[in-house]
């Protein structure tokens, strides 16, 4: 069922260089603009918020934000970006959601859903979201397309230096897994983190959403500067019944 996956404990060393490697201010603005077309109400839960850039952007746009992540090192960076306690950051496993609160909208950005390792875990996540969402409220997320497995059948490698730390990033495909091996060099390193993401079939995701009390629509990337075109599905699921 739910429960913390050992893979999710991996955002420890990567937290130190995550923003420098993955940070994308323009992408955050575009993603937030897309979300604002689908969000309803004011109280929003950002699942797997990481270092908080999207959470904080939505806060700046006037939403009352809770960011949730399983990695304390990622949350520490998020908390350091904000001087106000108006944004709440919570360390919790999203597969075992227990906030005992109802939100107007829930989001989960940047293939974080793909950290679920099985359809059973995906179901635990969708069930938890249903129980934390107001009736009629949207759950907006993106997931890797199936084609990504083929895309990385030839491994992809990238390396660079950030703040005196060298890194090497390898992405390989072993269907249904996308494996990211990140090596960081320097200052007491090297350290290696291996992140495994499961690529689900869209039909299974949509069918689980229906089982978990949602109706869904696919979001058209063309309206949002081709956001994640040919890479990820963006989905808006509306809670239509209590579980
Ligand atoms: C690719 S990052 C995305 C972070 C953020 N949403 C963004 O857009 O930058 C994935 C995040 O998912 C978090 N994560 C993975 N599994 C999780 C789980 N079971 N519960 C909560 N967070 C999880 C990781 O700690 C990491 O911060």
C-alpha cells in the first residue's frame, strides 16, 4: 500500500544542487499560469513541493499555500526562501496523507507522481487526495508519458559544475522504470543518489482516478507555451464523490 518508499529518501544530497540544476524560473511562471486556469478556491495543497518554487509563486499570486514533501532537506531550502509564516511547509509522505484538513485544490508538479512504485501506491495517493479535497475541487498534476521510456533507451548523460560541486546525471530506461543516477563530486563527496520513477500507462492512471472518485480532463499544452509537450501528460481531475 502506501508508505514511504526508500527511493523517496534520496532527496538529501541532491537537495544541495537541485535548484541550480533543475531550477527554471520561467517554467515555474508558466506552470503557475496553467494552474491558475484550473485552481478553485483559495486554500491549496502542493504535494511533493520540493524546494518550494511553485508553492511560493502560487503564494505570491494570492493562494493560501501548504507545501508538503517527504524530504526534510528539500523543505529546509524551501523554508529559507520565505520570510513569512503565511506559507506552511510540512514533512510527510504523500502516500500516507494525514493532514486532517480539507483543501480547495491540490496540485502535484513535475513528475513527482512517478515516484509511486506501483498502481497500489498510486491508488493510495489518489485516495488520500480525495479525502483532503473539497467536493468539486480540482487535483492537477503531470506524469511522464509512456514515450519517455523509449526516449531514454539510449541513456542520457549531463555533467557540470555548480558552486564548486561537480555533478554527473545519468538517465536510463528499464521499462517501466526511469532511473536517474546522480553523482555529486567535491567537498567530502562523491555521493551517488539513485532515483527510480515508474512510468504508468495513461489508461491505468485515468481508470484509477475514476475508481477514486474523480472525473478528469487532459490539459492542452498548446495553451501554455507547449508546456511539457511530448514529455508529460497534464491532468485536471475533479473530485465528484466522497470515498
Ligand atoms: C522532481 S521533484 C519535484 C519538486 C517540485 N514539485 C518541483 O516542481 O520542483 C520530486 C519531489 O517529490 C518528493 N517526493 C517523492 N516521493 C514523495 C512522497 N512519497 N511523499 C512526498 N514527497 C515525495 C521528493 O522529495 C522531491 O522533492
